């Protein structure tokens, strides 16, 4: 179920990036496969057993975000039910993320160009019918995360104070129903090479900026 209609790329950015790539892909696809020669190199055996990471995830930010991202996802509140569209606290692929966009093929190329590394998500449904989803999207570099964060086009309100404890956190609640008949609110935080996305959707009334800010702040506090 796609409730993430605010996540749209600028057409100029997308077309400028992928215009030449698509043509090359189609030409390559039309050619018959050419068998590769046998691989002659012998791979060297790993020297010794793996060495445990000496960094402490409780005190080292890099170690924490290099570990299992699912472990730093916010837990659902008491009384909430798991989201029906996907499993809670799960990994999801670059292809899954690309499906959030109106043009998944272009989004896939853009995410690859930005150095997508991995992503994890969770979500729940509250008793009043509010849907909450949190995505943690990690890139190989801070520069890639900045590009992704800037291109989400979330309707966040940059005039509001930054989310407490973050330098880049922002939220927004447009106030109008989207194409699926839901009111939507958004939260967005960049933390180094990781981007936190929060989606809050409800049919009966628009979520307030305070509601989405609370979830965004609580998740950011775990990063």
C-alpha cells in the first residue's frame, strides 16, 4: 500500500541523471549474451578468523549504525498493532524503496547513483486508525545521504524549530488529503550517512506537526 505520495523526485533531476542510462540499458538488453572466459585466478584464503569490531555500539555512533539497523528502530507504542503491509522491524531492498516513487525505474537508478547501502523499516497502526511508518535509509557516504534527503521533496515546514537533538530534523503536515484519501504528515532527519523518514497517515483528520515531531524525535534519539 503506497501512502508515501510526498516522496517525489524533481523531473529535471531525474531526467538529467538517467536519460543516457536508459538508452544504453535497452541496447544492451537486445544483444545476445556473450559467455565470459573461465576465471583463472585463485582466491586467497582468509588469513585467520574474523576479528570482532572493538568499537562499542553504546558509545561509538559509527559502530551503532554499522550494526543491525533493525535494532535501532523505534518500538511500537503500547496498544498499537503491527502494520499489515509489511513485517515490523524488517530489512527492505533498494527495489522496495524505489516502489515508493511514481517512476520506480528512475528512482532505482537515482538511488544507485547516490550510493544506497541498505534500509530497514517498521510501522504500526494506532487505535484511532493512524498509520505510522519509519524508514532508516543508509548510504555509503554522507554526500549520498544529503542528496537523497534533499530530493525527497517532503512538504516539511522549515520555519519550525529543528527536531530537538538533531541539526537537520524537520516535520510537516500539509493539511490536505492525498490521492489515496488520507491526510499525511512527514518527518525527515539526516544523521550522517543515514536518513530517517517518518510517515503518519490518517483518514479522519490531519495529523498535527506535534504528532509527527514526537515520533521523529523519539526515533532520532536512538540513532
